[in-house]
């Protein structure tokens, strides 16, 4: 019998060590180069707004193939050379396999297994589809009693436990992502000492609640998360409200969450895409525009995915969050 978060951590470590995850699913930076470019511009404008700290740590959590950061740095070198010169690149990545792919595209970076070893200082952090991959615990409330879910022989088993949270309002499954909340706390503490901002893009609801969101993808199709650990990518929806509350409790301010479609449109997704598409052969231009629509349209990735910023106290409204 294994606690669900331990099972999920073990299964995902095995999966990321042995598979090319991007054969099984596609992420925003792999869909359009404009995604990384405008997040690079977001970081450069944010750096300016928070007083141009120099040096500044530019951190990405879970960089995958390194596509987002490679696109961001290319854009930043052109439009914000002072930020490019001030930035020191740090990557949080647990998979040795993905680290070696990242090293080819992002020479000069420093790698970390976790946020705790990222050096002190002002920082800007980007994370796309990172929090959803972190291991969750699941608790069940039934007839006012709480149980925790464990895994044994590919099945869930339950064990009685104490209430995991003060929210007793409802029945069903409550999910808790402890490593995500630890990161929120660390960022909150960091931003009481140093200027900076962290941007998270991921999928999940706006409000915390009851529900089982554990899911697995094997060979591009939905699969049973508990069967054959290591052969599928296991994720869960991100509880943005709890994440933001912990960051604020530790001393940070937060902005958002804003639906990804709205956020990217405010950052100029369509203007940049149009400029890029102009002068491209017809088929390529159509593909670029479709990619932007896929990221932004509400019934595709535009609404389920959200953007949340964590920032130091007194932080001005950041790009994309102006009227959030
Ligand atoms: N951001 C990328 C990749 C998303 S997949 C993109 O958008 O394409 C999740 C990434 O987080 C992978 O790089 C994976 O190896 C990394 N990851 C997952 N769990 C992690 C953990 N516990 N610590 C550090 N990195 C982790």
C-alpha cells in the first residue's frame, strides 16, 4: 500500500526518465513559438516594472524540451538587451533525459532538482504545465468522516484519517498538492526579501472544490492512472486558489488567475502571430494562425488553462493582469 503522492512521484519519475513525453501530449510552447516569445516579453516588461534588478535570476520550472525558454531568450535578446544581459538562467528539472535536451538548447544554464537550491536574489520565474505534474494526495469525505486514498495492486484503497483541511463543506474527493504549496510558500518568503515575480500557466478551475482530477495519458490516449506506473504521464488539475492563498500567507501578492486566452491576447499573441505569418507561404501562415487560436479559444486551451502571477508586496499590475 503506497500513498497516492508517492505512487505518482515514482510513476512520473519513471515515465519522464524513459519516454519522450511530447510524443504523448503537446504543450503550448510546442504549439507556437509565439507563446515563448511573448512570455519572454512579459518577463522583460515585468523586470522593468519591478525596478530592473541586476543581476536577476531567470528561472524556469519544468522546462521540458527547453522550447519556451529558447523562444523567450531569442525574443528578449532582440527587444530587451539590458534584461538579457542581466539575466542568469536557472532551470528546475528532475529528469536527466530532459536536462540533456535542455542543455543543447540553453547553454550556460544552471540546473536544480528543486526550487530550494536556486540561489538567493531577485528573480523572475516562468512555469508552464509544471504544477500539474507534481504529486497530489487525495482525501475523501463521506458521512462527515475523512479517508485518505492509497494505491495497492493498481487499485485505490482507503484509510481513515484526520480532516486534511478546514473546508468540510461537501462530500467527495479533496486533492492536495503539497510540493506545489511548498513552492508557493518558498516564493512568498523569497518575495518578502527580494523583488521578483513568478508566472504559472496551467489548467485548473478558478475555485478550490471537491472532485477527482487525476488523469493519465499513455501513447496520446487517456489511460488508467494506476495501471503500469511509468508508462503514462499522470497529472491533476491545479488548485490555483489554494496555491495563491499560501503564497499570500507567506508574504507575496498574487494577480489572477486569468484565463490563458485572455492573458495571451492581452500580451499581443495575435498581433505577433500576424506579423510572423505575413511573408510566410500560405500553408505555414494558416498553421501559425491556427496555433494561436488553439492556445486562446475558450473551447480549446483558452479557458481551462489559466495564468497566475505571484509577486513581491507592492508589485504594480503586471502585463496581462491589468484589470484582473
Ligand atoms: N514546460 C514544458 C514541459 C511541461 S512537462 C512545456 O510546457 O512543454 C513537465 C515538466 O516538469 C517536465 O520537464 C518534467 O520533467 C518536469 N518535472 C515534473 N516533475 C518535476 C519535479 N518534481 N521536479 C522538477 N521537474 C519536474
